C-alpha cells in the first residue's frame, strides 16, 4: 500500500517482494504451506490497497459496516488468487536453478497473473506495481512497453536482489539491475511526440454533495453552480471548459431547452464545453454514461442529439453502472440500486472528441485504468487525453489519489497531456512527460485554468501495445517447457542407467 499514492514510497515494494521470495524458498517442499503463505501475503496487499471501496458501500449503499467490510475482504480474497497462483506455481516448479526462477519465471508468471486479473470478469487492473514508479528511472519503459513493462522490470530487480542476498551470481545480478536502471534513465529522456501551440483549458470542480447530486430539486442549483464557475475572465479567447462525469445529472433528452441555447452562447464567446451527462436512446430504452461537446466546434461537429462528437462509456463498473445477476442481487440491499446503475456500454473504439484547437481521446472514470482500451482510441492526431470522474463515491479515502496516479501513467505511456476533471477531486493536469501542470485541492469548488500544449505523434506502446511483452512471455514459457522436458528426460535416463547398473551388479 505504501508504494502507491498518496504515500508514494516506491522502495517499500523491494523488501516486501524479496521477503516473500525468501520465505517461499524456505517452504518450497511443502505445497500447502507455500500456497497459504503466498495467499496471505497477497490478501493482505489487496486489503491494504483497495479497502477504500467500502466508503461507497457504507455512505451511499446503505450497508451495515460489518457487511461492507466482509465484502471488501471477499473482493480482496478474489483478487489475491491471481498473484498467489503466480508465486506458488513459479516457486513450486522443480529442478529450475534460482537464477532462471527469479529472473525469468517469476516475473513472467507475475505478468500473466496481472493480465488475467485485468481481464477476467471484466477485469480489475488496480495496483499494478508499475504505477508506483512514475518518479524513478524505470518510468522510461512506460512509453515503450506500458505500465506492465515497469512491473516486469521491478519484479526482475527484486529477483536479482534476492539472489544477491543469497550471494548467488552477485556480479551478474548487479549488472542486470544496472542495465535496467540505466536503460530506463536513457529512455526517460526520449521525445516521442511533438508539442503543438498551447490551448487554454479550464477544469471545473463543482464539489457537488454526492447525497444530493441525483435529487431532482438539486439539478438546476448544481447546473447554476457550474455556470458560475465557468464564467472566466478570458473574454473571447478560445477556451476549452471541462465539467466532470455526470456534471449534468439528468437525461440529455430532457435537457435540450438548456443545452441548445447554451451551446449557441458558448460558440458566440469562442468557448467549447465538454461535459459528462446521461445519454438516453428512446427507441431502445437504453441509458449511457456519456460525454458531450457544446459551443465552438469544427464545422459539421456542432452539438445536437444526433452529433457523433460525443463519447459513450464502454468499460462499465460492476455494481455501480451495471449489476451482474441483477435479478438476484438487486433485492438484497440498497447498494445494488445505486442511481443510474443500469447503463448500456458504448463501442470499444470511438472517434476522438473534436474541438477547434485539438482532438481528445476520452475515458470515463474507471476506464482510465485500462490502457489497452485507451490505446485503441488514441491516434496520431490525438492531442490530449481526457478523463472525467466522480470520486465523491469514495469520500476522503486514498482511492482518488490512486486513481489520479493511474491517470498520470497514461500521460507517460502515450506522451500526451492528461486532463482529469472530477466532481470533488482530485482535479489535475499532467504534461506529456507526466509532469504536473496543476491540480486543485479536494473538496473545494474551484476552477483549474492552464495553457496546455497538445502533443501529436506515436509512442512505441501506442503502436504495439503489450505485444512485445506477450512475445517475451511466450518465449520464456516455451524455454521453460523445453527445459522441464529435457530435465525430466535426463532424470529418467539417469534412473534407467542406475537401474541397469544395479541389475548388472546383482547378476
């Protein structure tokens, strides 16, 4: 937990992993004990990292504290299965020299477990080790291999340090650590995109009370608050104003008398507004968590209900935006009946949001944690990344800080600025190298206005995604299969020879 935001003590990962590696080596011959130790380690890690989810259950879901805590333990228990199988499986494999086990097998098994955790049952790709290293030389691997490239480097370094502690191949392991750190430092200085003329952006943090947000009588007071905050002193200067996820807490179809004239007013003042809203298709009776664009826009992309200059969330949050097995779960507790928890998903690949100054690839809230999905929506002409969120569900916990840390990594992977607009924090802007351009304190109503330079081009990760890591993992797994088969054959031949010799001696 302490390796991630808001603590950001990245170094704590190393004694933790080295300690568990050494502990598992000591019980390598005992399968049950090895599994139990691995599971307790990972269960503790996930409880520490995601305990903040209970806030939404406790404050807004109407669940008793004991039930909320039990569900968090159950979620952590499920997530712990993936790295536990990786650790247990990689340390239980017989006849593998420690050099290969710690530098090849364990890192690849860990990667595979992360991929499975981020995909199975819609995925929960939180707390990847790589997120903790945004301010270290290893971050240079992010534009090349994504956050999991950093994760791979971390686990390899932990394996090398474990071998050094055991005084095995010390010089070789020091060289490996030096090469990883040196390569990361060199890569960190590379420029993959070209900066464009700066654009004035204003991120509005409305700080709307989550307990009142969805009450019908609070709709227009909330909108008036956003309108007041959006009155900047920039006269007719081109400006992109950004409101957070579901800032307009109503159906788009019901807000046309407000949206159409406001869009005309914005256009007259040379302003563009990007806002979260609830989309609704009457014909299909379908709700969608959406982003719309108003005001000054490229010709042909002006606002209307039919305009394609919008984004509809694809990766929905279980329980919060759709309820699996809802026929059975909804009657159980108020938590399964959160406002707007029956959304339909948008397409996985959607056009960028178009403004006159730049194009933006969008991700709504939880989606920013899925780099491969965002990668499919970033192209050479994408100037910025945009993520709208509402972390008020999680109060003053550490969850919003972790969410921001994840968004920052997307800026580094794609070498583009990230604009993160939230209801009550943490609203922030990061540059194309992950440097902080500005942020607002949580739980205040304020506006973050900055000039931000869009960046166009492509990073290696944008082009190839995780394919290099997939190929590396396949290569290691093939080597492992051949090595184990060869070792088994050699052992069988040795046993056959010993048996023959013993038989001959008895004769």
